C-alpha cells in the first residue's frame, strides 16, 4: 500500500464517492443514532475470555433497550483485533467474541457502533504512531479494510463503523494539537474512510475531527461521501465534567465542588475548589444552559453549512467530586440542546461513574437521577439484580 502523501494518488477528500454507496444517511439510521449509550468495558483491553463472552447479561441488554436507548457504542481496543505484522488479517481468537457481542445487541433490538478505541498508555502510543508514522497509518488503514469487509455482511441499518476514538498526537504523557497535525489526521482519516467504503459500501461510517471536543470539528473538511456521520464529544466545561479525575492535569484532579451553572458567587462556594482556578473558570463566562446551547448551535450550523449529519457519541460528568444536583442539571441541559438541534447523543457510559452506574460500598448501583435528567423511561423499570456482569 502506498504512503498517504503519494501525489499520484487521487485525493479522497474531494474526488471519492463510490457509485455503490448511499447518497446520504437514511433517516431511519439517524433515528437510531438519536439516543444511545457506550458500553465501554466489554472490549476495553486485557480481560478474561469469560468477560469477552458474557460481559452483559441478556437482562442488562433488555434493560438498556427498555430505558429507551436505540443503539450501543461498542469501544474495542485495537490490540484485540489489529495485528501489526498481518494488518489485513483480523485476530482469529478475538473476532468471534466481537461478532457474538454485535449479534447479541441486535437480538435485543438495538444497533451497534463499532468504535476502534485505543486505551490507556498503550493507546497513547498507538495514537502517536498513527499520527507520526506513515507505515503504521497504512497498516491501520489496511486493518480497517479487513474489518469493514468482515462487517459488510451485517445489517447496514443496525451496524455503524467508526474510524477511531479521539485521534490525538500523543507525545510522552501529553498530546499536541495544531493546524498541521489536524491536516494530517484529516488526510489519514479520508484514506481510512475510502477503504472502509470500498469494503462496506452500504454501511454508514462515523468520522471524527482531531481531539476530544467540538472545536476541531468546526474546522474539519468533510469527505465527498454522503453516507458519513461526523461525531464530537461533549465534556464542556472540562473543569466541571472532569473535576476529581485522577488521569487529568493535577490542577483539575484535585478539585471538588466546582459548580454548574457557574457564577462567580457560586464558584466561591465551591467545596475544596482552588480559588484561582475557579476565578479563571467563571471569568471566561458563566456556564449555563444558554452557553451550552450556543455551543451546540455552532455544531449544528457547521453541519447545516456542510450539508452533513453530526452526533455527540460521548458526553458525561464524573460523579465523584461534582455536586449531585449540578451534575443532573448539566445532563439535562446538554441532552435538551442536542435534542433541540436534532443531534444524536450517546451517553458515556453504562458502566462508568461518568454515566449511569457507579460502585458504592462494593455494590453496583444504577443512577436513576441521570436517566431521568436525559429523559429516559425509568417509570416501572426494575434495575437488573446484577449490573454488567461478570
């Protein structure tokens, strides 16, 4: 396979629209993308074969559907399927588990977003190589060709293919974002989409701008393939949604009680929050439903101007340190704005303190407050006796 920057190769950003692909995303598929949830720990990384085979019980899958979710985003660590020395061959030991998971989700009446999702420090190195090494990007593209071909036999109404989660250029423990890096990712992703489309002509593909937020999407140039949905992740304001998270910058990891909605007065009441950080937080403008709506409006306007469709396939707030009622207010405001502009939403996550469940006193608990805040159907629903087993 030739390198990405071969001048003799047609530019898939502008010249590629295979005749066998759909001219646009069918309305039926957009309806499916309207509401979903990530199931983030099924294929996150190293685990027992029992976990891969049985992670969500049928009771859990039925519960997810009965809540009102139309789809599950299924993050899959690439190391489980991708073989660098044989990029056109999918790992035969893991593939049956992924196939079974996709089939079981569909049996319960939900669609699946197959999300290639590098994880942890090894995931940072995977992303770094993808952005820095032409040969590695070629191999990942070949891998997606093989995976798309394999999944082309699935129902295109119920299976969506996502290029990769939150592409970054990781350098050491940090990441870089600049125009040159964004342009490089745009070209890499266009080639990946090209190969995905060649091998899965009827399936809807999901693409991502560089990074983890909405701003890079506003600079992204869509590919000339109408059957692509563009996704962004919504965690704004980051200081609120990630307060207390151990893996982020220590100035945010140490915070507790950062409020939403925010005003200077409410920030000054923040429990254990650092005054200088909170002052900076509120001096950038109050965070409230109107601020969130203005951001979602920018994304909707970008989609309208480019005649494409968008979805937010991650949003959430870490529950550990955020004030409980403020957290629910944020969920309500984000979900309301996404719905107002017809943008699909996929909660992060079913089995995660950012979303619907958490562990307390060694017990797994369903957070009904979050479910109510985003308009799920919780009346008369019984929580499964065992959440996300084994």
